[in-house]
C-alpha cells in the first residue's frame, strides 16, 4: 500500500516535472534507485522513519500519513505517548469510532486552548 502511494504520487508529479523520475527522486532522498523501485513495488519492507520523512517531503505527502501506511509512528509522537501512555491509550480507544467531525472539534478545541 505504501509503495502504491509513493509510486502514484511520484508519477503524478512527474507528469508536470520530469525531475520526479525514479532515479532523480532516489538521488535527492539519498537512496539507490533500485531500492526505491523495490519500495514502490512492495518487494521490500518499508524503509525507516528518516527515509520515509525524506520521501514525504520530496513528494509533498503528509509525513504522519506516510508513516502510518508503513505501520510506523514518528519518534516525536512515540515520545509524547510514552510520557502519558495510559491517558493517550484511553483517548485513542474512545476516539476510534468517533466521526471525523467530532475528532476535528476536539483538535480545534485543544489548538485554540479554549477549554
């Protein structure tokens, strides 16, 4: 799934900018083109957090979404969760079935500091 997302986004960007070839993207991210090809085809496990962050930046993708597609959570979020693991576990479980608008409402309330 992550490979499909990466390939589709890279190819979409390549339509208007030829610098998004597999070889050029791999070079800018600092990996071998063959490795990027394997990631896109799903023949290797997803790369580590740093490589995924670089790919997200390069391809204009949301880093957290890309990490989630790879079955990972960013190290900064892991640290936040570790500090109050019981509270965050309960919050996530409670929000699991909540509609998006309810979750967005909570995010806005917290962001505004109006609680």
